[in-house]
C-alpha cells in the first residue's frame, strides 16, 4: 500500500517530493493552462471566426479543468484523516474569505467608495489568485495548529 | 483526550515515521496524536489498538 497523499509529496522543495504524485495531481491543470493559452493566442489572431466557434473554443479548457477538479478530489481522498481535515479547514477559510472580501468590495463600490481597479469587483483571475492565496494562508494556519 | 501512544511507540523502538507507515497515515498525524492536538477517528483508534494489542481504553483516556 502506498503512503497517504500529503501536500509535501507535491511540493518540490519539501524533501518528500514525488514527481509521480505531482503529475497525477497536476497533469490536467497543465493541459488546461496550455489549451487556454493556445486558444487565447488563436482567438486574438483570428477575429473573423464566428461567435459560436469562439464560444466553443473559449469553453474548451473547461474539459481538462473538470478533469483537474476530479484529480484534486481523488488526491484529497487519498490523504489521511488529519490531512483531509487540514484541507477542509483551508478550503473553508479560502471560500469564506473570498466570499467576504468579494462582498465587501462590491458593497463599498455600490456605496460610492472609490476602489480604483477594484471598482467592478475582482476579475476572474483576481478571484482565483485571492482564493489560492487564502488557501495557502488557511493551510499554514491549520498546519501550525496540528504541528 | 489523553493517550499513551508515545510511550507505546518508544517501547517498541519505532520512529514516528515507522508507526505512520504501519497505520497508513502521515508522520504529522502521529505527531499530532502524541502531542494531543488531534484525536484520531474511531477506525484509526481501532487500528492503533490492534497494532499494539491493547484495548482502546488503555491507550486513550478522556480528560473528564
């Protein structure tokens, strides 16, 4: 039986890194990023393409994206009970933090407070970056708690 | 919850990593149980009990 999955096993600098596990977790993410990059490049170069084909191409990275989500779920399922609890706490922290910050920014904006680039709330990339940053913070807090 | 895991493990001269492998958990989990920062689930408590051939209540005790 393999050892349970841990974040250390997919962190290259941890000293417990496993390329096999990293690929098992992140391969579809890399495919999704490559497909999204290629499609963005193509759509910029071919403005004459029909709206339908543009929509289909824009949505294409969702397929590897969903496979990545499946791999994330399998990875978490392969963790031991404490690691799963840490991840649950970290994701809850990230999700609630994103929700609260997003709502706060929108409320401030709706009440006439000037927020510069955040005037229309977080962009898609901004939301992902915020969630990921909060997940890192949540993981660090939970890890400290059970160290 | 109090537990005797560290004493039992050192009696067997196992490292935390070795015990973690036997129980199919991470070393962090063993450490968190030994330092009483984390109470294991019932299935894991049963695994520990079987591994050390001791009843659960001899390994884990409630504080109240």
